[in-house]
């Protein structure tokens, strides 16, 4: 599904990723953990094609196609989805209009038929209700005035509608209370299947109490320092990243 | 002599001749306007409030007189609304015009308004009776380069005035909004290559509500002066401005909200998008006179520049002479937000569509509920249907 080899990248001109190797197969859930500044978000943004992240070496392949040099929208059409750590507020564009434009663009790129407005509205409402979001939420401006929890649920809503092959969730748990965390986790669990894969980027272990990863990777200073199963996350919670950094050094 | 002086001299000469053999609405008393013109020079390039707009081409274009009158439908109004042409006005209408025309206009601040009186080619007085509800007036081109509309909304009446796109040389719309009345006034200006100067001058009485929207594209030179007075206690004023300029077009909008009575509110929301080599000029002034206590005024003006050679000049101005007031203002200038663009593109939305969505969303903030459908069509930001 996803194959990252010796990936080096700079963010804002500064080297952040210093040789990432990662393989994600269909049906797998991977968690990437690490302290602040270890390169977690840069990895997510490198995958999605954020303009201020510059890949300087290595490769990232999604189902065999290299993502290097592709526009963000082309990566999305290949089946990549990034749930943002800080979803952007766009006050004058309604959420519904935004979601329809996103789904339309996928259907067009994949040469599928365009959904009628009516059937799209039904689909969006159904997905919203699964995330306990009122229909009113779809009429509001994109993320405008949304609470932290609503913004994150809106990210999951987009994921459910776009049905990506690979979903990258960048600190989707940050800023969520326990109820919102459960809602988001159940959305991700409902989404995850043998046909897709999930990459969870998180600082804390608590999300992993609700979504069970197959693999846990620890990112330190732009490299994967350790890989294990979910027990690694528990060990980190108990000992912290500093201990791991010492033992790795 | 400058272009302004030459034009000024010609208008004065015309005015003096008009006194002898007026061509249009001969009964109209142009004396005060002529007297004002004797006193006040016309704006020169780079003079105050004309720093970024050059009036010379306008003077030159109209120095040799305006085009002949064209007969047009011009104005359509719903039942119960009285519309009379100045030229055909009977004594009752003449009395109303005499009593009210120019009542709201400061001839020294707006010297070009006096020019309109002298060169007038078509004027109408529109009366909405007191207490009327649902009155609708649609205004197209009246015919003739120098046009005048005097709208009187009676006490407690509710009316809507929609100005369809028209590009006369000079249109003045004067609105008198009676006590407790409500007027929704939308002006649409489509892209053109004309030279235009316009003035909206409105007086809002006690407890009345006036909502004004200007949705515009640019022209070769298009200047809109807008003067709105909160003249009675508790007058409520809402102004929406949205423009989308491209090519080498120009739009200069100067809004002056004048609070002369207490307890009034005013809100100005302006969003301008400027592309190519176009130029937007905006000045939003809030004047709170001594005694206009408990006034609550706010102004938000944002411009988005889409091209390196696009220009926007925006200035908020506050003049506050009362001490118990709330007054907020903000003006920003920016480009398309890179984070928002990346966000949309990461959802598969192509760059061109994403930019269009962001431009539409930006302008949408200024539309309110004043003819938003017409606004979107004019600004080329048609929303997707059926998604409400």
C-alpha cells in the first residue's frame, strides 16, 4: 500500500526527516509516536505534498506510484487522505459545498459519474449522523467557529466520504475530550478495512486505547528509532521518550 | 487651465444659459447648485479623496456635452409606489422635489453633485407611502448620462430598491428613509469601459433601518461616493460591499457614515478581490458627531490581491466627537491563504477550482441577505445549487 524508503525532507528550509523507511500493507493500522519536533507532522505533510515541505532524497510510493512531484490533489486522487492537525477555517464556503467539491473532484479524476446534489446531500447527512454531527453543521462555513472536537470530527467526516486507500491522521486526538475521542475512534474503526490502511500520528498513547494498531513506530530526530506492537506504546507511556532516546543512543 | 477647471467653466456657462432656456425640467431651481459651483473647485487628480483615481478622463469625456436622451423603461415599481419624471411633474410632485432634493447633500463635500443638477438629463421622484409593505422598485438605465433619483420612503414603510447594472456618466440616488421605515437598497455594477461618477446620499430617520449593498466590477474609471446619515435616534445602518475587479479596471468607493443622532448602529462589511492589473480604492469613514451618544459603529474591510500587478488602497477613518460610543474598525490586505489552498487541494480539489472557492468564500462574507443570488451572478461566484 505505502512504501517509504530513505525519505529525507526539509521543512521551512531545515532538515527534519533524515531517512525514514516504512512499509504499510493493506488492512494494517500503524501508529507513529514521538516527541515534539521529531518529525511526525513533517512526515504527514511530506506525504500529502504540503508546499513548504521539500523532499530532498528517498521515495514514497502509494500502491506502486511515486508521490514525489505530484500535486496535493493528484495524491488525493490516488487515495491518500491527511486528517489535519489544525484544520483550516474557511468562513464563506459552506461545509456542504466544500465536501461536494471534494467528492466531485475525485469522481471526475477517477472517471466516475458525478453524484446529484440530492444524493450527495443524503450521503453527507448519513455520514454526519454517524459522527453525531447535526445536519446544521453541514451548512456552516468550513470549520468556521467549530470547536476543536467538531473540527476533528469534520476531518473524519471527509475521510468517510472520500474513502481513501491510505488515511494519515495527524494528531487527530489532540484537543479532544474523552467523548469526542471515542466518536473519532469509532469513525476510524468503522472505516478501517482489509482494503485500506491507517497511519495514526500521535503524541500520546491514549488514542491507542481506542484504536488498536498493528505496529507502533517511534520517531526520534527524523528517523524511526524503534518499531514494535502496541505494547511499545504502553512502555513509552510509562517511561517517556527520553528514556528511549538514551537507550537508543 | 486644468481639465477640472475647463469642465467647471463649461458647466457654469451651461448653468447660466439654462436659467434662460432650460432643456430638462425647466421649473427646477438650479440656483443653489450653481451658487455652490461658483464657490467650490472640482476635484483635481491627487486632490483629497482623489489620491488614487483620476477624474480628468471623466471631465474630458463630458466636456463637450452628454449624449442625447434615450427613452428607456428605466424604472419599474410595484403597486402603490408613485413614480414621476421631474420633467412631467405636476405641482404636487414639484413641491415634494423642491422640499427634498439635495436635502441630504453637502455641496461642498460633493461638488460633483451640483454638476449633476446642471447637466441633468433625467430625474425621477419615487414615493413609497407611509406604512406600505413589500414595496419593490427596480431601477435600470434611465436614459441620458446625468441621472437623478429621489426616493422617499414614508414612515413605517418597507421597501426594496434594486439598481440593475447601468453605466451612466453620473447618477445620484438620494434616499430619505422615514421614521421606523425599512429600506433595502442594492446596487449592481457590472464590468464596463465607461467613465462614471456616482453618489448615494441617504438620510435615515429615528428607528429606521437602511441596508445598502454595492456589488461591483470595475470600469475605466468608476467612482462611488456613498454618504449615509443616521439622522434620528436609533437609526440602524448596514452596508455591504463586494467587488471583483479584473483586467485594467478601476473601482473607487468612498463611504461616509455620519452619525448625527444618538443610539444608532452602523455596520460596514467590505470584501474586494483584485486581479490582473486592476485597482480598487476604498475609504470607509465613520463620523460620530457631538451628541450622538450610545452610537455603535463598526467597519471591516478586507481586500485580496490575486496578481502581482493588482492594486488596492484601503483606508478606514474614524472621527469621533462623542464619548459614550463603541467603534471598531479593521482593514486588511492579503493574498489567497496558502494553508486554505493546501487544505482544499489535499481533498482532491484542483488548484483552479480551489482558488475559485476561496475567492467566492471571501466575497460571500460581505453579501448578507441583500440579493445574494444577483451578487453571486454578477461577481462570477455562482454557488452550487441544491446544497442548502
